[in-house]
DNA sequence: ATGTGACTTTAAGTCCGTG
DNA sequence: TCACGGACTTAAAGTCACA
């Protein structure tokens, strides 16, 4: 079910934001984006475009591709229990 | 000058497409997107959003984050004059 | 087989609010 | 501090004709 790149992307944003210890509002401010928009993104309800991906990545101090690293969210079902 | 994520993204799409030996038209078909839209993306004139990023990545048989791996395009010579 | 300007439709992104 | 809705403006999606 890889349909939801929006969901995975949002989870990554949230995870990194939380790890930085900042609020959605603070992240929004650092991105120059709207408070409610960040909320939407984290909940996977928005189809974010390239330039905003970059802005968010920059505000989170990570390269954009880190926001697409879903390995820690969607573990490889490799059956390594 | 990391402003141009559109450019870098487009270059990656093109690079991978070429390496697959397919045309823009063929890629467009595999993505379910329009031929001219792919052309625009590769030239960096479009601000592509998440779902189309995923479609393109899928059509190119790479994970989305590969399209954000700019290391081979923007070599790291940290000479930021 | 691709680049490009123009165009219409759809969704991105803003801003007001409430619980 | 955040989820979420409604209404709004701007930009992305998607298509075309022609170079």
C-alpha cells in the first residue's frame, strides 16, 4: 500500500519536528508556511509540492531526500522477527 | 543556490529515464501523465507535488528518495564563493 | 522525439475560526 | 498546542497547437 506517500511524508515531517522539540507553529514560521498547512501535511492530507518540500527540509535541517526515507516508518517486511 | 530543487529534480528524472532508454512519451505513458508535462518537469519548469513524484518514481523503478539524491548532479566541492 | 506558450480545471496553500 | 472545517486566492495539474 504505497499509495500514501502523503502519509509517509507527513510522518517523517512530524517525527523530525518532534525530535527537534519544536511546535507546528514554530516549524511553520521557519518554513514561511502557514500553521494549519503544516498540520495538514503531518496528517497526510496535503499533496505538497517540490518547493515546499525543500522549505520544510531546510527548516528541519535535513536534506530533502531524508523526508522520503521511509525505512524507519515502513519496515521492510523481511520477517526478521 | 539550492533554490532550484525543481531543476535538480528534473535532471534526476531525465538522467534515470535516459538510463532506461525510454522516451519522454513512454515515461509519460507509464506515469499516466501527459507527455508535455514530463518535458516541463525535466526542464524544471514545474513544481511537482508528492503524488506525481511518486508516480514518476514508480515508473522509473526507483524509490522516491532517489529523485532527491543530488549528489551526482551537484558534486560536493564545498567552494561556495 | 522534444520544447514552449497559452489555456482551463483542479488542487495547493492561506486565513478565519472552533473544540 | 493541535485537529479540523469553511471560504478564499494562487498555483499546480493537465491539455493543446506549433516550432
